[in-house]
C-alpha cells in the first residue's frame, strides 16, 4: 500500500472549500445545479406549520410553565 497515492476523483462535481484571506473562516462554493435564491415553503409544496395557540395544551404544560430553573 502506498500512503502517498491520491484519492480517486469523484464522478460528480462537488462543492469546494475556499479560504477567505488570512481569517480562520472558509467559504463554500455553490453546489452544482443550485441557485443562491432562497425558496419558500409554498413554492416547495410544503404547508407552513401552524402556530400553537393558547388553546393547544398538553397534559404537563402547566407544570412546565410553573417550573423555575435552578440558579447556579
């Protein structure tokens, strides 16, 4: 086995990690076949999650709201 042998190239293009100046942060290049525009849930066909109201209570909601976390 040769430890210095390069890894085989992937069959599909992938995102690359690009260094940003002298900072510790890095930036990813755009993934293939994607856009930088955000998509909305409605456009994706997903219905938005309902916002829980005051009428939606579970068996232990009152206890959870009354509990006070310990102070260290």
